[in-house]
């Protein structure tokens, strides 16, 4: 979703034991680029739902969001202003089933191995490196900083 040209994105680092899942995208704007499962907020969605939906669509996993590394504001490689909400989650169900035609590969790796990726292998490397740095330093804030809409 975009608001006055700003693209809103939810992204999730999925943990299973001491490893995190990273995926290789095969999208027109990110061919063969490693990233965390992520995607645009659709009209009417809250950010927490978007994060869980995108993980399910791209990986097949159900996740519980347990924290956040923060909000990242940047101009994308396609020259769009982006506000990215990055979450930390853990697998609660489902099984690995990569979204056909969109996600070409995935790996479970230790967090400290995330730093070994070259910039040209990552989608939006400056942002991904900030997220990785926050994960390595365990700068993870409680999920309760997000107030869900009461109905």
C-alpha cells in the first residue's frame, strides 16, 4: 500500500532455534536478491496481519510475532520512499512451501552468518544490514509497542 507515494512494507525475521530464515526473491525489481520475507501492506490491513500474511504467502509458515527491530525509512532502489516495519517471529505451524515464481530459494542460517552476504546479493543492502546489526546486538523491542486496533 502507498500513502501519498510512500510504500508501507512489513518484513519478518523468522527464528527456529538459533537460526533465521532468509529467502531469495525472484521479483522483477529484485532478481536473485536475498531478503527476509516481506511485502506491501494492503488496503485495510493492520501491519501485524500483513507481516503474518506475507510470511505465509512466501514461505508457507505460520508465525507468532514476538518482537520488532524497528521501523526503517528509506528510498528504495526503484526510487520509492519506503517505510518498513521489521518484526521478529517464531514458527508456530505450516511447512516450508516457497511461493512459486516469486521466491526461488531459502536458507536457515545462524544470525552471525547473515553478515557474510555481499551487498550486491541483498535486496536493499543498507536496510538489511541495519536489521542484521540490530539482530546481532539483540536490539529487539517487545511486540507490545504496536497497539492493535480494538473492535
